[in-house]
């Protein structure tokens, strides 16, 4: 009995480690406060009636009913549920995705070392932190989770496969649009690992395209008013840049805050983090580089690009790597599996990798907490200086060229939510409406902002005007 328990722990050691780390991860991300898109997304507290078209149909830029339902729940008690509920859902989703990755690697018949190392790799990878630390990223993790489930359904030769598989893809897409890509990914991945033959793959790719066209048709017949933001417009140079950013953030593990964020730049510490992760990078991706010529690796790489394709074509930041990391995990496991019995170098290099990722992840989480605190302080400053509840506020933001990096290091006015953070700090009691504009940062910007403010106040268009310059808020009443 003791030997069987020892064998169970050895074969599932990554699961036991992750089960220990998951509560700790939730504990450390819980203090992260909303910034930037967290204030304007559909997961923010929503006070409309539940039975509204926004909660069930196309709304804004997307059709993501699960996001709007989370926003509705948060609106029942914002101070209690926003963002603690969001963090909890994200961490649970990430944990479930990690367990699904463990299962996937077992289904693909990788050895136990490859399965356990890669599972822990996926859970700890700093590239996941932009998603795990974000407040509105439930759609990312649950789209991937549902997509992985759709693959498990697809490779089973069940009677209702062609009913359940499209349903799971549809659910993944209702979390986030890139979930639709699993309609193509499932046949390709199944073929490259010999679950189906070439003829079946071709047939099911046609089925997959049919699923995508059906979704497009459903979208087309829904009432909507779409305004495409300039950031979402595709372009060749933009796509190339996005692909480069995706590949670097997914495969090259380094402290990107120390490397790229100018106010925090420290090249020596960045190089130090890279030196600890390079041995694992070399032993997995470079030493056996010919493995990338194998059918399994090339097809998995194709699936990876398909999974993140919607982001590569429109807008890409570090949090968008999550959709492709399942396939990074498969390629990593495939390479480690090639070592067979000689896995000691892999384990040694991976131990160094884990030390670096612990330091990098701690830094990323701390930076996210600090960014949120800046927004909270600015909100308190605006409330205190305003002095009494007001209904309508106009926020004039003086353009700020302060460098930003993903969701870790944001511009102060974005942490402030362009004034929306003040609504949260008053439990959405006041101001009732907040509108904002941004003016060019010139020598006379303050005077220009004050003149605009005085004009609006004199015409009684707004009860107060808040002028934001970097992280300072001035009030004109």
C-alpha cells in the first residue's frame, strides 16, 4: 500500500505541488486592484436588470454573455465582489486549465517526467501572469479550458461526438472569440498525434469551417452597433510585430519589467533572470532543434498560431499569450519526452527555471499591486478635494507619456480609470456620470484645462471638473 501511494505521488507530483501553490497564488493576487480596461469592461459592476439584451446578446464590441453575467453579479455588492470574485474565478480557471494540460499530455502519451515538468511549467510560466493577475481575464482562461475540453470530446469516438464537439466550441467562443479557433485546432492536433487519419481531418476541417460560419451567421442576425477602435485595425507591420511579441513573451522567460519598462529598467537584474532560464530554454528548444521538423511539432506550432490568430491580427499584449500557451506546453513536453531515461539535465535546468520564475512572478505581482494603489490614491484625492457628493463630473486628462507595460505597469490616469475609480470608492453612490477628454501636454496645458473647466462650470454643464496631470488630481467646482 505504501509503495502504491509513493508511486501515485511520484507520477502526479506536479498536481500535488500545484494544489499547494494555488491558494497561495489566490492570496497574493487578491490585493490587485482594477486598472485600465478593468474599469470599462463588461465584467465591471453592472446595475441593470438581469433580463436585458446586453446580458444575452451582442453588446459593445463582443458577444460575451459570461462576462456580462459576472458584471451583473459584481453589481449586487461591488465592495465585496469586485474584484475579489474576479480574481477567484481567474485563479480557479487557471488551476482547471493546468489540470486539463496534465490530462492532455497524458492523452498524448508523453512520459511522466515530461508530463509533470510541463504541467508545472504551464502553471508557473511568467507569460501566464499577465492573465492570472488581470481582473477581467476570466474569458481568457475559460475559453482555453472549454477549448481543451472540446478536444477531449473530439478524440472520443462517441455516438454524439458531432453534437457535443460543436456545443463545446460554441461555449468556448461565448467566453472569448478565439475559442472559435478550436473548430480548426481539434482536427489538426488530432491528426498530427495520430488520433484520426488524413481523410477524417479534411472532412472535419470542413465541419469546423461550418461551425465558424454558423457562429458568424448568428452574430450577423443579432442587433448591434459596432465601432471598430483604431487599435483593432489590422496591418501587415502590426501583425509582424504582434507575432514577434508573442513568440518572445511565450518562449523567452525574462523579467520584462526590468528589461522594457523604463522607470524600472535594470539591465543587470533582467540579465540575471535570463541567465537562470536560458539553460532550460537551451535544453528544451535548442539542443534538439530538429524535433521542430517533426509532424507533431510543426502542426502544434500551427495550432498555436491559429489559437492566438485573432489577437495577432488586431491587438496583442502579454495577457493574450494565454490562448497559445497550451500548445507551447505540448511542444515543451514533446521535447522533454525525447530525453527518455536521461532526464536529470532537464530536471536540473528546470529547477533553475523555477527559481527565476518565482522571482519574476513576485515582481510582476508587486508591480500590479502598486499600479492599482496609484489609482486608488488618486480616487481618494479626487473625492476628498471635491468635498461633497456631486452628480456629474468631467475629467480633463493632460496627455501623459509615462511608459506602460501590459497590465503590470500602467499610466496613472489609466489606473484612475479616467475618473471611474472614484465611483467605486463611493460604492457607486457618486458621481452618477463621469465623462473624460484628453488634451495635449503643452506648456500651457494646465491653463487650457482650467479654462475649459471654468467654461463648463459657468454653463452648469457639470457639477465639478477634475484635472488630471500624471498622478495628481485638481478640482474645479
